[in-house]
C-alpha cells in the first residue's frame, strides 16, 4: 500500500525522536546509578582512633605506614598524616620516640 511522502517523513521523524528519547533516558539512568553507588559508599561508618608506637632502631615513618596500612595504599598520604598528627617537620625519628598512628575501624 502506498503511503504519501508526508506520512513517511512523519514516521522517520517519530523514529528519530524515539531514538533520542531512548538515548537521553539511558544517560540519565546511568548517571542516577553512578551517583547512587558513589553516595552509598560514603555511608560506611569509619571511626578513627590512634595507636601509640614506640620507634625501634632503624625504623622509618615509611616502614611504619607500610606495616599499618599495607603496601597497596598510598604510603605518602599516611606518612604525611603521621607527621602532621605528631607535629614532626622532617622524617627524622629516633629510637624510643613514641608516635601516634591513625587507624581506621569500621563501625
């Protein structure tokens, strides 16, 4: 059956509009999902407490941070935190010195 040019153009336009609406809906749903995941991860309750460590001969802040937080974490960040908490300007520590180390505990 013959359809006029006007009818075919209208069907093509409707098809294009439907594709655009589908694409926009997909993007919006993806963004909502990502935002939900990100905000949910922020709800894990972690409590920070401090552990006293007595420095032993030959021990460094880097070694302490590595042993407390693991080699796969950003050790520089934890060395900085340890220095800040203990008001240490340089990385020089001496045997017998007691420092506080932050430790995260999930509640």
